[in-house]
């Protein structure tokens, strides 16, 4: 029987110099790696703990593809492990979302590991909002987004993802414009702040005692 929902987490293998490169340029690759792990590991535990309550399958979309064994050891317990496809972020997101929808699910949420303020409550809100909307966007303060929830009615949006300007102040607005062009009107979650730079790290430490 298909699961009613999937949560797909995009993550890179925890290797210094390969993760949080913008932060690494400011604080060094080893500290950036520790920050990355400090974000990803509690998030993963929270998702495992809320999986049964919220009724979703948990998928780890990992990169690089040859890191399958190490990623399963680092973030164990997923219902599926999916290597990220080649291409830009939009192409990789589209492939993972298409895989999830092909499982027969009614809604799928894709997230990264860059937003310390994200909790399973945001998943709940996104799933609930999809009762009345074809998609739900979790906007990030830098103009991107920290979560995207889709239903099969928004499947056409997958074709637009490769053309979105990624890592840009216009990322979320471009996605919404693509949805509007398809006649899709979505809902929004509360805005959160990703952690990509030293300024972001300072913000999260001051606001939440994080890190």
C-alpha cells in the first residue's frame, strides 16, 4: 500500500571542504563540517521520531552516489536511500520528487539540512495545507526556500525546477512565478533563516542559543 506522504532529505556526505562551502570560506572547512553535522544529526533524529505520528516515509537523497554505505551508517533508519541524480539542484530535486510521487503518495516534502529552525511541526503544517492547495512553500529569509511540499496535482511544477535560479534572492519568487504560469496557487509556511554564512551562524547562536 502506498504511503500517504514522503519526506525527502537532501544531504551531502560529511567531508570537510565539501559541505557548507560558503561558511567554510569564513570559518574554515573543519568548523563548517562540525556545523553541518550539528544541523543534520538532530534533524534526522527528529524526523525518525515523528515519522510514525505523521505517517510519512523517510527518504535520504544523498550525494555523492558512491557514499551510499557511509550515508546509511551516518543517518540510519530511512525507508529509502536515493542517490541524487546528476545536474543542477533543480534537476536533482525534480528527480527525487518524481520518484516520490511515482510511489503513489498523496504529498511529498523535500528539505535540506541547512535550517536549524525547521521542526516536524513545519512538516505537519505543510501536509495539512496540502488538503486545500497543490503545493506549499517554506520561504527562507535569503530568498530561497527551506521546504517544498507537493501533491500529484502540482506534478507539472517538476519540469520548471531545472530552470529556477538557485542560490539566488529570486529562487522562491521564480518558483512561485512558474507555479502561477501553470495555474497553481500554493500556500506558505512561516519564513525561517537558513545557516549558510558566519552571519547566519551568529544569528542562530544569539536567537536560539544554537551551536
